[in-house]
C-alpha cells in the first residue's frame, strides 16, 4: 500500500543519560532504544521487561553481522504483538 499523504509524527529526544535503567525517560509510555552491534544486549533486557506491560518499546538496531541478527531472532522472544524488519 502506497502512502499518498505525507506522514509526520513528532518525537522528543531527551538525553543523554548515564544509565538507561535509572533515567526519567524510562517513565514514558512509548520508548525507542537505539543500539549497534553487541550493544543490543541491554536493549533486549528492556524488551523482555516491557513485554509484560502495556508500554511499547521500539528497537532500532544497526548490525553488520547477519549471524548475530539470526541468533537473536531465533533465541529471543520479542513478544507476539511486535514485528521485525530486516
């Protein structure tokens, strides 16, 4: 399906924070985590934590190693209401 009308969604970026687990940003209802390479490990922990709540966490992961991506897709439960784009 082609989008015929330009879509714009406002986003507010706050930070940087010393620890993703103790910052005021963690009180938000919708979160975006950005990771690269093996730095995805703390983000996976957040996904598991928020999968049991009504809160939403979107992960943007940049990774050069396709094997690492396959490993996480096969071994981590990202929940049934999420989706994966590669």
